[in-house]
């Protein structure tokens, strides 16, 4: 696991990381049609989650309370 994470880190730092293609699964529907489901790869989800953890606080700090859109602790989050 350590070498796996180190490889991803090295690819990100050296700007050689390329996301993997999504897996596709066709599900038959009525009338002979098919529905295509797409599944992202684990590495892609891992990298996107890590980037979210890094970037979200940066942009959230710059957003103004009166701005439209999503805010991490905005009024839409309160119940």
C-alpha cells in the first residue's frame, strides 16, 4: 500500500498522472435497450477526494457569506 501511494504521489508531483478510464457495465432494459453504468476507478476517487480536502478550505476562506452557491457551513446545511 505504501508503494502504491508513493507511486501516485510521484505521478502527481511530476505532472505525469493520468486518470484511468472508467469501467462500463451495460444493463439490459425493456424493449431491447441498454443502460450504461460507469464506475470510476479507485485511484481516481482517491485523488479527487484528496484534492477536495486540499482545495475546499482555500476557496471556502475566500467566499463571501452573501455569495450565491454552496458554502460548507452555509444555511442550507442547518436543519
